[in-house]
């Protein structure tokens, strides 16, 4: 590409106002050469390939720190082979400091430091305060250099070199090693070497760049350590991928009915549908069966749910151990307190749960109590971390298991939705009434049939919801046109149930 005699990109000197720009090519020339010689049909692909070459520093714009390719009249230069990344450069911070010093010594607009370079120079000056005089002398010696044209080309090539190894903030660092690859393989050819022949005596603490450790030969002791490490890795307990997959599948299947993206929410959202069951459930303060079932998945599910915590607290009160849950909740609340209230809240928790003679003393082991006692002297949000963890494990392994086996939890879990009278009772009564009317109209013996039909009344009575109120069987007085009969009259629903008519008063349908 660089050889003009064998069909490369034409390199020329461009004249501008009162000056000349030597050895440049345009971005359009480079893109056209790539499309022609690499059989690229799409200009976008050619620009992308040119940008990758420029990002490595083989081609660079002469007036921009951002190394990218543009298909226009922007001027580019080819990098000198000495500065190619293929030479496995890893320049030191001393070299970068010398380069920035040289830039500041030359009063030229094209060599003026950018903002990020000025910040880097200030950091390096603080890091190398003891040897800054030596760095300044090196920069001063290199400034007195050769003719103007050669100096201009070398300055741009040197700037492009540092744009690759100390890129503009926000640009990709193409020379940065992937830490995962570094752990697997160290490149023996990547050796730290100085650009200007200056060696760095000690490790620099500059935030600009952290140099890697020098590579040394592997010794027998290193091999023994590696063997010991590998043997320890073999003895480690490792989970098989099949077991991990089974665990993930089981977790997904367990929570699939609670995922609204997979399963429709029950009850439905009242803001989307016309069903207000969700609001009725919230008003009743009775947890749904699905919600109660989730408490059995893990102890964390109980603690995350407000109703679950209330039910668990009632159970602990029946066992006279509710102070454990109250302590755990108090510590959780402590972590959310403003900083000015933390010390006061720490003292309150200590006096209530842990101090000698505390009204709600909790059971801690000696080790956790000793650590907590030391932490209270300098109270903070995490003063009771060890005690909280101990109480959490105690509730999870002991109280939580008994809570799941308790009658209170089992009653909530096995609760069924009651069938409402409006949906089940009325159709059943209507069918009974219609059947009686049809039988009374016929001339057959109806007594066995009436007895058979009214044998279902106890079952109907069982289905009627009471809702906290009593229903009663009302016996009406004798009908003017026939014998008296008993009908079911639940008071809360104000149902108007007619008395079964006699044979003489049946209306034909």
C-alpha cells in the first residue's frame, strides 16, 4: 500500500497557505485502493477495514488524536516501521513524560497539549518528582533536532505512536491486554523496552499506565508450586454442569407460575380488565393460596412478604421466641437509617435485645456476642452484622421448619375459595323449583319424586357461604291454597324465594 511504484497509494506533498504538508495521502485515496486491491464492493466495508488499520497505528490522521478512517479529503500519513505495533512495544511512563515535555518546549500550535495530555503530564510530574530534572534534560536534548521537514514528519509519527499506547479518553485501547488471556498465556515477545533508551529504575505509581511485571525464567520451585496448586484444584469439590442445569431448571419450574411474562397473572390487573378481585383480596387482608404456597419455597420468601412476616411473627409469639424476628427486622431497619440517627438506634437495639437484663434478650453464641460487644463501642450500620447472621441461621434451620409444619400455615395453604350463592345456589334452587312444578302438573304419584329432590337440600345448605353471618331455615305458614312447606332463606343475600305451589295452583308453561 505504501509503495507508490508498485501500485500503492500515491504519496505527495500538498501546498497550503505559506507552508507545505509533506508525505500525505487522502482518506479517499486509501478507501479506493482498498476497494480495488481487496475486491471490496461496499465502501462502508472498506472504511471499516481502514479504521481497523488506523486504530492499530499503521495509518494516522495528521491533525486528529482519534485514529479513524474517513472517506474524504482528510490527510493521513503512514507510520514509520520503527513505531509499528508489531514490534511489541510496551512503552514506559518515563518515555511518555519525555514526549510530553518535548511538546511543551516547542511553541507551535500543532504541538500544543490537549486537555487530557496536560492532565497526564501533571500526574507524571507528581509521580516522578525525584527524577523530573533528568526527564527534562532528556527532553531538552531531543528537541534540538535536524531539519524542519523531517522534524514535522517525525513529530506526527511520534504523536500517532502515543495516541495508540495512551489513547484519548473514550477511545478503544487496542494495545490493552485481556486479563483473562494474560492469565492463560504470557507473550514472551512482549518485553518492556524504552522508546528513547531511558530505563525506569522503579515501578511507577502513575495512574496513567501500570507497567507489567518483567518476565523471568521458570524455576524448579515455580514448577513445584504449580504442581501443588493443580493437585489442590483436583481435590476441590466441583459441581457438574448437569447438576447445575438441573438446579436452574428446577428453580425455573418452581417460579414459573409467578412469572407474569409466562403465565397470566391471577387475579388479573384490575386496571386492564374489569375484574376487581385483586382489590377485594387486598381489602380482605387474607393471603391467597398462591401467595402462601410461595412462603414454602424458602425462608427469604417469608421475610420478603409483609403478610408472611406477620404470620411468622404470630407463630413465633406462640412459641415465645418472637424476639428473634424483631431483632432481625430492627437490624434491617438500622441499615436504612440516616447517619445522624445510627448511633442512637444502635444503642436502642443493644439495650432491648443484647444488654444484660434486656427485656427481649436473644440467644447468641459467645463468639458472636463478643464481636458485637466490640462493634457497639464504635456503632455503625453494620454493628450487628454477625449477630443478625447468627439469628437468621437459627430461625431458618429451626423456627422456619416448624412454621411450615404448623397448623396455622397448613390451614392457610389448604384454604379453598368458597362458592358464592349467586353463582351456585340460585341455579340449583331454580332447577329444584322447576322440577317440582313439572311433577305436580303430571298425574303420577309425586311423593317419591319430591322426597328424592328435597334430599339434595342438605348439600345445598353446605354450599351456601355464610360470610360471618348466620343463615336460617324459615318455615312459612300454611299456604292458602295448599299445605305449608319449608324453604331456604339466607338473610345476607335478601333472596326472594317463592313457596313451592300446590297442584291446584300450578300455571302451565
